[in-house]
C-alpha cells in the first residue's frame, strides 16, 4: 500500500469526462479539465498534481499523442499515475504504456460528462484514485465499479461498458 504522503500524478487527455455542451445542435467539445474540482469536492487529502497532456476526444488521439502520453508517464517522478482518457481508445493507449517498468498506471474515463448531474465521472475517478494506491505496478483500466488489467479488457459498445477478455475483473 502507498504511504499516505506519496503524491499521485494525474495526467489529463480529454475524453467525455471533460466534455462540455457546445451549441444548439447538441455538439460537445472537450473543455478544461474538471479533475481538480472533482477531487476538491471529494475532499481528497492525499497529495497530487495534475498535468494536461491533451484536450481531445479519444477518437482524435493519434500515435504522436500516445507517444507523448508514454513519455510523460516514463519521465514522471511519481510512480503512481492516473490518466483521464476517452473510453473509445483507452485500451490502445494502455497497450503503449504496458512495458514501462516500476509504474502503477490507471486509465479512467466516463460515459457521461462530469459536468452532468448523473455522470459516472466522480465515481470512476474515485475508483482510479483508490486503485492506483493499492495495485501492483502495471497498467489498469477502471470503469463502472470494476478494475481490469488493461491487457484483458475491451469496450463493448452495445453494452456501453468495459468487459473482461481472457482474465476476469479484479
């Protein structure tokens, strides 16, 4: 378990968690991150810092963006890292991070924007924040109350949920 004074790094990349209502055509765009506000509302006492890596829908992330995310994780002084990310390509980014040694990385997103009253964002972020403190080094995805080794999960678009592949949820 992580000592209580050990800081956690939160890297934001955009995705639904940070989307905002944009216009009368029901278009949404990724806005400024709400992660700090969510952690403030939750009264999180553990030290953390937040760095923005990108502000994109995950379908807009490309290989260069993933290389940047990987570089930021590898270079981070923290060994415990939460990455907010859009759900559509979360598993692709997780694959790029898989061989970084000595880091516990948890990717998390939301199926509804955090700015919505009935969003899953706060709960998912809380799960990720807890998971990164107790999980062994490796890459994980946490969504909807479950924690998955990143190499053994996929997004099921029909169900609107992440489901295990090969191994089950932890």
